[in-house]
C-alpha cells in the first residue's frame, strides 16, 4: 500500500530529502546511466530551484511503509507561450514501480491543474525511458524531440572559441540586469527565439518586453541563479543583434546550463551565433573555472545550431522528447473505474 500527500521541499525533514535523492539516483541509473550521478545537495537543489520554464511549482510525494518512494512536480509557467499548460516531472523509485504509484501521482495533481485553468499537461523526459513508455501508454503524444548536449570544459580545446566579432558588430557581456541602453533591443532580440523549430508543440510565439526581461532577471536573482549574458551589438544602430547566456545554479556549481541563443533575422548569416557562444565559453573558462561542463539542448531538426555546437566541441548525451496530453482526455483515462 502507498499514500500520497502534498510536499514542501523547503520545509521537508532530512529523511524525506534523502529518500528522494535515493529514488532519483536509482531511477537515473536506469533511464540515463551515462549522466554524472547527482549528490544529495544537487537533488535537493533540483527540487527547490527547478528550471525557470517550470514557473511556480507544487509538489506531491508518494510514500510506502513510511518512506518517500515517489515525487511529482507540477510547474505553472506564466509566460504567454506556455500559460495554457502545466509542466510535470515525476520520479518513482524503481524498486516500487509497476504498483500504480506513477498513475496515482499523476491522477492526484489533475484537480490542481484544472483549478489553475490549464488545459494541457506537458512532460519532457529521456526518449526510451520508463517514463516515456508509461506516458505513451497513458495517451500522451510526442510533440518535440531534442538533443541534450554537453561540453567537457576540462578537456576542450579553447582555441576553437578564439573568434573575433564580425565587422560591424561588437561583443558586450553583463551579469545580472541588462544595461538600460540595451534592454529594449535585448527584449526584441529574445523574441527571435520564436523562429526556432517548434515541431508539434502548441506554443505561441514568445512575447518579450522590457518588463518580462526585468521580471526574469529578478526571478533568477531571487533563486540565487547566476546568469552571464553575451550579446552581439550592431555598431551602426546600437541594437542587440544576437545573444546567448549561461545559468549557474547554486546547487550545481560545476555545470553551466545554456540559456537561449538566437540571432535577429536581419543579422543572420554573419556567424554571430558561433561568435556569442564562443565568447560565453571563453568567459566560463576564465572567470568560472569551477564549471566543468556546459550543457545545452536543441531541436533535432535545428541543423544549424546543432552544427554550431558540434564545432564548439559539444557531444550528444541523450535524446529528450516532449509529450503532451489534453487535460480532459487525461482525466477520462485516469478516472477510477
């Protein structure tokens, strides 16, 4: 027998957090065995500081024989392109799988999803994993496929990144808030990320404003996430023409998570994507030597960006798929008989 209850990772006893770590590591050994094993602090940080696209989160835990054996995280993103959905991430200890715990956790969160007015349940997970097979059997449909890539900064050849800005452009870097003189064009440039392949995701084109930039910056600062941004500025206009960034989480200081990389359409074809990403890697190498790995992901049909990453030294770790299901359909499928 098992039970499910609401969970607060910021007020949880150490025993629960240790159980979650044990379940997460055990599941990861099966579903993505080539990833570095996470520590207890990293697992706890993952709960307390989820990826920004999750938005505000709620949590539920599954318990058996008094021990935590499963967890589901539900994110409620507020951005225009994702506010119609919830982002779900779940873990069940392999020793307790095939007992209905995953189904029960998913069923438990559905009232909160409906109460929030969200109509779609979205999950990103490793292709071919246990969760992939479970969700497909539950009626989820694949809508996106991407390559999760990493760059070993301890062995990479830094000379590859020694590239100058193209003629007519200059590189500007900043930590924290974007400079006032750049923030408006920085917001507009961020909107260009909507040009990337969407495959079958039902996402609107992202609307980036100065207010959204400032809110994002404030949210990262509140969570203690360090962000370093690199932009290519068009000399003639003073406008941001291309951008990238890196996020360093407090619980995983040895990893840098690639933020969005994009180039404004009018400035494409000059090598700005390779240029800004190279500048970012030079900064990590010089200023954050504790960062051993740079991580990024790109759609499997985004050949241009995948080629840039290959030239920079990235290799593919595994394939991530995104699956979605309509809330009403999921409620019908999971309704107790």
